[in-house]
C-alpha cells in the first residue's frame, strides 16, 4: 500500500520569499512521485515528477523537488514566491509504470499556499 | 494539441438518479483514470482503464462503473446517486512517460 502525507494544510509566505511545501510518502517499492497544482475550479496541472532518474527534479514555473529516499520525502521548493503561485498543491505517489496498478495515484490532502504582497 | 476534455462541466442531479460523465484523453494516450475530489480533500482513485480493460479499482461501491471505448474515450457511470457523491470528478490520461494530464473536471451536485 502507498500513502502520502502533506505536512501543513496551509502555508503562507510573502512575495519573494522561499516556498517550501512538505511531502512524505510510504511505498513498498521504489515509487514515482508527483507534484500537482490546482487553481480554483480547475483540474490538476502537473508541476514535476520523479521517475527514478535524477533525485533533484526541476519543474515548471520555477519549482523543484528533491527525492530523499532515506527521509522518504519529496518536498517542493521555489526560491522566490510570486502572487500567481497562490493555489492548492498536491503531492502524489504511484507505482512505477508497467505495474498492473500503475494507473493509480494516491494523493495527499493538499496544501493551500497563500502569497502575501 | 487538445488536452483531456470532460463533459459536462457542471450538472445537478437528484438523489436516486443516474449520471454519466464523459472523458476524451489526449491523442495517443491509451490509459484513462477517474478520480473523485470532495471539497477540501485530495483526489481519490476510482478506476483505471488501459486498452479498454479495467486495470485498477479504488474503494468505491458497485454503484460506480466505467468503461473505455475503442477510441480510448471513457465514461464513468454512477447509479442511485447519494448526497455524498457530490464532488469534482476528474479524468486523467497518461502515456508511457508516467504522470497524468488531468481534465478540468465535472462538478456534480446531488440535491
């Protein structure tokens, strides 16, 4: 079984400050890991994904995440927050492609990011 | 390139009714997954279909069913609607590289 824990349901930062959204996972096999962003009344947009290649993954909009196996973590960071980053962020884990359940992702409960001017 | 398209975008149903939601994946994607997102929570996996076969099923009652067509589009059906079925239903398609592309969802309200 797989699970995801996102620490902090709400994070507030000032514009220009570092963004750090925390995600810890549990998986019986080496997982694929994802971060998605969701704006109000919209679907989810993929920010970045880890699929067992480089442990530091760069995504869109200046976001990056580092896979740390020893800490079972996949925290999302951005050096400088912008007002347009205000949204809800979801971390997700799935089995590697090729597994019969590869199409199933388990999502965390989300972290709402607020950016103050 | 069209993304994942879902229809309808919104609908309101009465308890006990049946609903069909539709999804067209990105061209070339053969896998479609359905998720339910209740307000304030992360998406919950309902079904995955690949090449018209069910490959995974989440912890949802038998009132929920789905199918995938030869053109890889998909339908999610929910019978005997309950108030608790009110949610955003998301469809996602995936190719060989991993990760999903989500549609904008169908907002279902059961009254």
